[in-house]
């Protein structure tokens, strides 16, 4: 009991963990769950299956960070024998990155839906003493740890490569600030973390006019959002940059300029709500298909905070692409263009200026 209490205290002091869910390794999940691949610098491969049915916001946040390349180059910085392997901390890797905190999806925080038990191979979120302080750090259970259930947000499990994780325990480690012999002497670097499978929910197809089609030229510009490079699927039409609306909402969610996107099938209207976190529907930030496209003006009405507004919008392959400066002006975020370096900069701290 004393050891368990010490471990719990240590978790909280290190930005321990978030929401929890109860599912055993034998539970039969469908192939519709997101899958994440962690490629280690030493060549090891770890595959995770995530369970949004238990911790939807936690899964959404994790997938979002993966798509942004947030975890690339970060490490597993804390390995506790017979307990867990913790990673995803930019500071431990000497990297300047920041992730927004999310709500703790576990029963002691009022979220009863999460019943995924902390069995060996389960992945969960690390957090501080504040139940809503989880952001990017996560941990993989090296053994069963039911005493964490209800206090941390478990949200998936290792389906391939558990032997890679278990091998962490064999590595030489030094002592951390809590007196644990847990810090790998040779950094355990996550070379590349990618989404390898994700259920895609197609955005409703908006009626398009038969004429007035234009050519959308695939954009080669680099895009930085608050200093981080984001691989947007963007096009240039008549000299202006057009971005997929849901991609912008997805990336800006959690920032000062976040906004929600809704669609009313009965009225064919797009509803935008400022200051509200975006709800992912699947398929956001999908890999770009090379080549130019045919774009047609969107005929749907667009509402911003309940008022009809005029945006320049084109439909490309069934998705809505908004002129970037229109969106920047509407939600008041900064947009800059460096022609010499071919870089577009989006800054949610600055206000919009034409």
C-alpha cells in the first residue's frame, strides 16, 4: 500500500495522468478506431489503438497533436520498472513547444463514461494535481495498475510492439528529482509519430453551380501557426490563398481564436461560432493529394455567431475552402506573408490587419 501511495504522489508531481476508461485487452473493438504508430529512433515500432467512445476529447487532442507533428523528436523520459513508461514532454527533450490543457475525462472529475481500466499496455494521460491539466504527456502501462482507474484518462492501448515498450525497462537509467531510477541514459526518442488509420466522416456535399468553375492551384507555401509548421491542404485561386475550413478550425481549436463549424443539412447553411472549441468529425488534416483542382463557388449561406455574413468560398472535391484572409478578419487573428521565404504565418495572439 505504501508503494502504491508513493507512485500516485509521484505521478501527480511529474504531471502524472488524466482520464480513465474500463476495457480489458480482450474487448472486441471495431476497425473504426484511430490507430497511431510511434517509430522509435532505434527502429522499434509501437502501434496504438485509441478509444474515443471512452475519452472522446482526449483522443481528439492526441490525434490533433500527432497530426501537427508535435511528438516527433520527443522522448520517453520516465521509465518506472513494473509500472509505466511516460513520454511526450517537450521540456524533457529540450524542445520549445506548447500544448493546450484539456478536461480530464475520468470518473473522479465527473466523467463517468470512461471505464477503461489501467491494464498492461493501456495508454493514459499524465497530469498535475489539477484534474484538468493534461496536455501532451502520456504513459503506457508496463503492468496492471487498477489503482489509477477513475483518476487518470486512459484512452487506448498498445496493439503492436509491446515488446518494444517492455524493453525500456532493460535500459540503463539515472535518478530523477523524485529519487526514481527512471531517466534513460540514452534518450528514447520518438523519431516519427503518425496517424495510420482514422475513420473519415465526409462533410456533406454542398450543391455547386454548373458554371463559374475556376482552377485551384495547389499551394507550395509553408504555413506556420504560432511558430509551428502545419501541413495544410491549401490552394491558390486568383492570387488568394484558400484553406479547408475544417482544417483551420481543427488547428486553431484550443487557441485564443478557436471557432466551431456546424452544417444544417435542411437549409444547406454553414454556421460558425467564435470562441467555441471545434468538434472534429473525422478526416481533418488529411494528406494532400498532389495536383491542381477544379473549384466551384459555394452557394450555401454562411452564418457567424447567428448573423449571415459574406465569405468567398469554393467547393473542391466536396470540401469548403475559405479565403484565408476572410477567416482571419472574421476571427481576428494575424496573417503575414513572407514572399522571399514563401511562408504564410498565422498568429492567434495578434489581431488581424489588412
